[in-house]
């Protein structure tokens, strides 16, 4: 796997300028969110430098990008040979869009031909500098990009989609609205937990995931509610570590099912994942040899769940699940499915029908059945 250059600190802007100074002259493609780029102070720090170099600024796209958005943006871009780098400053979706452009810009493979199965992915060689403006997705540390096609979520992956330089600037997080910070912070915590119990976990991924869960757990409330600088730096670190961990293991059942909650009920990603992680923590704790998907066996999985429970300062999976739910409530996130619009049998069936993304659900340590999924929402 390729190595990534990484820096975390409030003086990250100077590091970005130094990085750009060291590469050949040429324009920069800048991708940002709409309001956050200005409100976070990113613009103030970056625009003067980029003005001297020449840049194209793209910010007119939505969260959870669709393949049509990617095609539209690509059709607006000029010749990639005038450019020397891509910079993405924003949340997970902004960084994902930057990866998607990198994957298809100026290539023979188009988004459509790739999804039709006619072409292989061959991302362009422009270095990508990723600067997350929320703490959560860890997208700056992964080789994956999420894109939606006809309401269905896909994850594309390629080693060259791992950003060449990731720069985490904790002070950027100060201006994130509380409900966004709460949801993305839950994503960081849950990605750590899912990576820890993933059937693909390795010694390295578990070390990264453990540190990430510890940091997210102690910092989430202080970072989201009080915006305490030290807690923001810890949560930013947790998010990056969880990204590194899932870059090895990928995510599991809570992520697989969460996309249906986001697509059909508009529940923000981290919020949806948080609801499901608290459920699947208890579900996975009851794994048996008969329904265990991890080749290391049910005892190994139970031990892993026990370790997660301990990291959360609890004694049982039920207690840990309650603690996660309590944290979500303290962060102002609704935890009742009915109040979130999942009310009828039809609503539940729609989620169950769409929640079995095989790219993710088979990474879960315990086999997930339709019946088990029905139980979550009843
Ligand atoms: Zn996530």
C-alpha cells in the first residue's frame, strides 16, 4: 500500500504552501464545501497563496455525490495538463468528489463506462492534498470514495486514490455547526469500532482502531458541545486513525445498513451509523460458531467485542450499547427510529431490502439475516 504524507497542526496551511512550492509550477484544482470554506477561515489562509499560482475553484455540488455530479464536473474542467495538484478542503463528500475527479479526469475510462464494467479504474497522477473540515469520515486517510448511482451507494477503491498529503487542521473544526459535528464525530467513533471487529482486522488495524476509539470516546462530548481545543484535536486525530484503520479493514454491517437510512430517510451518515453500531454491538456479542464469518472463530470475535466494551469503560455489550445511545442523546441526536420517520412495516422492508450491501455486510463478524435486520427496527 502506498505511503501517505501526513501532518496535523494548526499551522497546516504553511505546510500545504511548502508542499506546493516543491512541485512544478501550474494551476491547482481546488474543491471546497459552499459555506464552510469561508466560515472556517480556510479561504483566508489559502486563497492568497493560490491566487499567485492560479487555480480553479469548484464548490457547486451536494453531499453524497452522484455519478451525474461527477460527469457534470468533469465536463466543466479544462485540460488537466495545466494543473499540478488537487486540493480538497471540506467534509467527507468534498474529499470523495476530489478522489472521483482524480479517478476519471482526462482518462479514457468515464464514470459511466467504469460502472458499466467496460473499463478499469486508472486515476490520474496529480497529487491530492486532502484537508478535512469535519472530524469523522477519515476520508483523507483512505483509498475509497463513495458515490451514488440510482440511490444505491457504491465505493470505488484504488491505491492511487489515497491522498498524497493529508493535512488535519483542528482549528478548522471550531466553526462546524453542532449537529454536523455530532454526526460526523459519531462516524469516527463507529468506524473505529467496526474496524476493530471486522473480519479483515490485522494487528496494525486493531492498534489504529483502538487508539481511535479511545480518543473519540473521551473527546466527543467536549469537542462537539464545548468546542474545547484539546478535545477538537483529539477527535480530529481519532477520525484520521479510524480512516487509516478502515483503509485496511473496510467497514461492516452498521455502514452497510446505514446507507438506506440516509438515502430514504435523510438521516445524516454518522447519525445513522451511530444508531446501528449500538445495535450491532449487542448483535455481534451473541455470535456463535454456526453464524461466525470470521475465520478466527466465535471465541476470537467475542474477545474482540469484549475489548471494545472495555475501551468504552463498560462491563457488558448491553451497557456499552446504552452508553453509545446516551452519548448520542447528549450530542442532540435523535435515537428513536419512529421519530426519525421509520414507522411502517413498509419503511422497514425498504431498509431491509436495501441494507444488504455485499461490499460491506459480509465483513461483519456475525452473519446478518433479514430477520435480524427486521428486529433492529421493530
Ligand atoms: Zn462512515
